């Protein structure tokens, strides 16, 4: 994709033209192939950093998950882009968490799947953002499928859940799925690594949710503020297993749909939360 937009990064590394490569603009950080850039830099002095942008992720749990992902893929560290309005206290706390792998391994996290878009208008520097990021796994339009299967997504977890559970550090884990146009009469079948999650155990909410955004791009200092987002969320409690370190296969099938519903069910968010017992 770098070559597609005219950036021969591997050549820059091989020729010693760059000391540091920050991978991506942080718009699809969970999908960004940091490991491929690390491999391309092998045998050179170039350091590779994974990128997070404040316009996408501001929740500390997401930032920790991404930092853990980048480090596990061999990156030298994490680059925070557009976090310039955050307060000194926020920066000091965040830097201390994501710079120490030992501390990071026992902090709560939220792993997500990135979404393609929304694209910026093609004006000013928005033109660069519009075409720089490749497509991600989401969103997906779900349809009733009587073949008994649904689309399969790959969710990578970079915490050693088995070791944490054995040591008594692992608290709770949860799966959150978010949709548009899902109704009270619709039903899903969800599988994690081929284990079916009971629909009766799902918590379905039609009240939307809150997420963190930048308070202002023109004010300093600030801290993240909560904004309400419309939509439908479906949540499950998870154990270990079926959740595991590494790539987890998540299958979501729409098995029942209210008749004569014109709008398609749009599946656009996935989150896996991991909490630890802090003793």
C-alpha cells in the first residue's frame, strides 16, 4: 500500500535514508501491518513505530492494547499523533503505561477492529487521508443466511491470557458488537473460535453508548470528553478459553430478521475488553 501511493519505504530503509519510520497515520492502527515494516527494517538501523491518532482512539484501554500490539510485533515503540491538546497529567500517565512492557502487561485493555473510513472530504490535507489507508474488515452488511455460517473476522489479542489466568491476575473479558438498523426482533448467532455464544446470555441495548473524543483541537490543555453515539450494542461475557492470545476467529451470523425490514443490518464495531485483578 505504501508503494501504491508512491512511498518506497523499504528502499529508504535499505539505503539508510531514514532513521525512524512511523507506520500509518493511525487511522486503522489495529489493522496496520507493523510487523511487515519491522521485517523490512531488519538488518538496518531504522526504528519502526506504530501510530495512533487521537481522532480515532482516545480511550486509555485502546491505547494500551495498541501499544501492546506494536511491541509484540517488534516495533521500537508507539507514536501518538494529534494528541497535542492533551494535558501534562494525561501525557505523563499515558507515557508511563505504554513505555514499560512489564507494567503494560497487567493493565486493562480494549482490542478493536478498525473501520474503513469515514473518508475525509477531498480538500486540503484531507485528500491524503482519503486514499492513504487500505480497507479494513468492517463495516459489513449482514443478511439472513440459511447456510448456517456468517462472515468470519480475525481479532488479534496480544495479552498472555492463559498465563494471567493461571496466576490469578485475569479478571473479566467481554465482547462488544455494535450495529445500525438492528431491531428487537432480530437474532444473531456468534461464535468465537468455533464456540457458540448463547443468544440468551447476550445483553442487547438500543440506547447507544459513550466514547471519548477530543474536546477541542484549538484549546490546551484538555482531557478526553465523553460523547454519546447512537446505535445498538450486543455484549457478551467471555472466558479464556474460548478467548486466547493470538488470532481469534469471530463469526457473526444474522439468523433471524424482522419481516419487511428495508434497511440492512450494518455491523460496524467490535471490541474485546480485558480486565485484570489489581492487587
